[in-house]
């Protein structure tokens, strides 16, 4: 019998059943105000020379972004397992109420606006320009999201990169992946992220799960320019000794 006050253990994920192939969904023209994603339909090439190790080693030297007014850091609930994480891009907005949000920030520029959110298992961001909206989501494949206007969907596994031209408004370039590390390297990176948190853009610390006495960290660095937005994110999962890493660049026409 389950002891009173003890939550049941989450079922184990069968890795053999997880999808490993990239899915690029070509949306219908009517799906998002006439915008059409010019996708190749091919699997993006794995980028093993990703440069993340160099980025880790320079975390203390990244110049703070000029954007001000980020909420103060705090420690919140524990982070779910890393299994079945998915990276998606939608040609529409998504209700924030669908997510468990711990930190949020809004950017207003002359040619676009954007909302960035740290969630329990990753992030989602929304960028708007010239009547078009894109939403990027890094979250569990079980995350409830709208079923329409999907531009791409891929499981977060080995490092992957590609670029999409979306109508005449956005050029979207991304890199993403899941990396499992030896314990010593993982804890070094985890500590670098925690030490650099006070000097960087958007950071969230999570409580420990109980099995390991250190909780996960979400770190998002923002490079906001006149006609482009670049987001670099690292989400750590101590129970799995895993990192989720994404880098996305949204470039507007004329940049």
C-alpha cells in the first residue's frame, strides 16, 4: 500500500518507443495568415562542432544584455524527467495558461515584440512582427499545445540544426539537442550556470528532486537587436545528468 502523503513514482519511459526522426510539417497557406514555411523536408544535419563547450567555459565573460528589468531569481518546484522532450515551432500564439511558468520577460522593439518564458521542463517564447506570430517551445512531448499551424517538431536528442524561411517576415535558424554528460563535467557546468546567474539575463533555480541534492537550472541569454532576436538557452536535469541546449535566431526582412 502506498504510504500516506507519498506521491506515486512516475512510470519509466521506454526509450525504444521514443521517436528519433525529425518531423517537418509543411503548414497549409491558410494556417497562419497566408504565411508559408519554405522547408526542405529533410532531416537537419547533426552539428557536432556545436561550440557549446566553448560557451560553457566563457559563461563568466558573456557581456550582460542591455535589456533591463528582469524579475529577480528565485527557487521553485522540482523539474520533471528529461525523457521525451520535444522542440517545436508553431505559426501562431499559444496561451501561457497551458504552461507552468516560473519566469517571464517581455521585449519591445521597433519592428517586433517578444515574450520569453521559463517553464518547468524548458521554455517557450513568442515573437510577433508585421502581423505574423511564431512560437518556439522546448518542453515535454506530453505538453498540451494547439494541434494546428505546426511548422516543425523534433525530439531533443543529438545536436541538430537547420534554417527556415517563413513567408516574407521571418528567417528562422536554430540549433538544439540533448546531451548526457559524465557526472564531473555536469556538476562543473551546473556550478558555472549558478555562479553566472546574477550577471545574466533570465535564470531560474529549481528545487532538488530528493534523489540528488541539487536542483536544475534554466539559463536564457538574450541578444535583442533592431531586426533580429537571438536566444541561447541551457536547461539542466541533474537526475539524468543531462543538458537541453537550444540556440534560435529570428531575423526580420531588411536585416
